[in-house]
C-alpha cells in the first residue's frame, strides 16, 4: 500500500505563502510556470488556460460549453480565450472535414515559444548511413548498356515551364448565397402606435402631393394606399410634413425606375426614433402648518408635519415601576 509523502520546506519563511505539498500519483497535470505565472494575462485567463491544459484531447472548449460548467459569463470567458490566443497558448485553425464542412480546430500549447521555433525550423533530410566496408569498396563501373546506333541529332522539344499551382489548404467558406437560395421576405412598413383616421388622411395627402414638388415621384393610387401606414408612423413621431417630403424625395437615383420602391425603402431605413414620453412634473405645494414648499400632486402638509400630527394624537405612554 502506497504511503503519501508530505514534502515541506526545511526552512519556513517568516512571511508569505508556505507550501504543504503531497506527492501525487494520479489525478494531476503538469502546468508550465509560463502560464501560471504570466504577468501580462488576467487571473481568469490563467485559470482558464490551466483548466484547458488539464482536459483530455477531444474535449469541447467552446464558450457555451465552458459557461455551462463555470459561473463566469460567456462574455468574460470569451475575453479570457482571446487573451490565451493573443499570447500563444491557444491557436484556432479552420480545416475541412468529412462531408465538405469547415470545422474549427483548437490547439493548446504549454510552451508557445518552443512551439513557434519548432514550427519555423526547416525539415532536415536524414543522411544515409555508410558502413566501413561500403566506403572501402571500389565504385562499380557504369553499365555500358546495349550498343547505340548513331543517328542524326534531332531537336528535342522542351516543355514550357508552368507556374506551380498553389492550392489554399483552408479555403474560406462561401459567404455569397447561391442564386437558388430563397430570398428573405422584405421588412414590414412601420405602423403608428395610435392609428386614427385624421392621421391616415394627412399621410395619404402627403404621398399624393409628392409629384408637385418632385415630379419623378408620381405614385399610383394603389401605391398611396400601401405606403400610407409608413408615412403615418413618421407623422406620429413628430416629424413635420415638409421634413417627411424631403426625406422621401431628396437626391433620387438616376434614372428613377421604381419611385414607390424607393419611397418604401426610405420609410423603413430612415425611420426616426419615437418621441420620448414627457416626464411628469410634480407641482410645488406650501405646507399648511409650516408654510414650507414641498412637491406633491395635492395640497396639504409636508412629511415632517404629517409625522408630528400623527404622533400628537397618541396617548402618553406610562412606564410601570
């Protein structure tokens, strides 16, 4: 049966930490001081790097997987992972796996400087060992081969040198959707929060009159009906009709083929924020007893005077012997 051995320093320091170490035979990991005593990383990054180096190969170390184990938020864990990657303790590469998918491979380094030097060293071609007997033996005479009949020299075509084809080992994923991909539905028009008939009438008149100041924006009756909701939302948010007219018709493209589509796009993309609700102001009142000013929706007494009145109505308290 193994006996645990306790290793304590022979000379106990007068201050600071004192290590009481027990020799471990299982359940431990070797962590380099380059990580545990790093001066340019946060304690969270050092602790997370220590945890990652203690994990077996193949374990997932994504942000969500780590946040499910530790109490830190996903934002703090992501920041710690970026620290480890910036200082060389983590390296993420993208490689193509089976099925044509692109997966992210994460590598953990306990000695980033040594790993960098090893990756930058040129490969050395191993030398062929020569035995003493082979070194002392005479070189064999070249084989003359079959007799060659002399022939008139003929020009030998030399193939043109072609530039080497460099293949990207890690092609970037395609970000442009294919033409057959379904198009997302267009965003809806803004809608007024408090719709009313006068608001819709004013919006319809504004759309129908765009062609007066901007002849290119001649809308049909159907277009006016479809765009009335968006203009009503703008008017409800306190935008003046002249400002709405300028925002919808200013600097149109040349040539303007679809004025209704341009008006719809601008109603959605340039929608101003809603007007903030006014903060109610509590009026000032004069106290009926001390005549001091205080804020209250109704007249009466201030807080101190109300307390005085409340305690004045109580009966005196008698203390028994």
